[in-house]
């Protein structure tokens, strides 16, 4: 297997690991996704920006409003450059609200990632979520 193929598989696994951490609410799994000093930029969709520890704390608070959610990360474009990479991937994220009579918050967008190879494998050093569309229940804005 070539290094390029190995790197792509590892990066794809990394992006899936993010979704798994969010959807299972296993936020400690994000330690295997982001560098400790990662710039997690969710300002446009959730009024949050901070490092990995702050992101985990924010998610614990925000995700409590949902009964169920699923993250789909698709259409990944990855540009490798040695021990660094950039990636853009599409996201679709339906979330069922707790005590909301089945109301669903839907959103779609893109993740823009800067990745680095670490001794523990590929990690996201910076992520910015770019919303493309959304459908929120009346009266709800997620920030």
C-alpha cells in the first residue's frame, strides 16, 4: 500500500471518528480526533470557538437538547502535503429535539479542516463549519 493510500484511509477514519464521537456522545473520543490546541470554529452555527477541551465542554451542554442525532460526513476532498493536509467534507446533520414532539433540526454544510500527522496519527488542528442550509423548528436557533 502506498503512503498516499494509507494517509487517505487514516484521514477518512479520522473524519468518521468525529461523527462517532458526536453521535454516541463519547466526547473523550475527540481526543483521538483533534490536537489539544485545535482551533474549533463553530461560530456561525453555534456561537462557539475554542480549543479541544472547551469544545468538549460546549458539546456536553449543547447536545443535551437532542434526543437523537446523526452526522453524515461525505464527499471528502483531501489535499496531502507531507505531514500536513487540508480537507473539505460535506455534512448532513439531522437532530431530533428532546420533548419536541419529534421536531427535527436539519442542517447541511461543509467542514474545512487543517490536519497534521502526529505520533498518534492524523489529527485535526483546525476546523471551521460552513453552513450551507438549515431547517430549524419555529422559535429555535441553536445559539
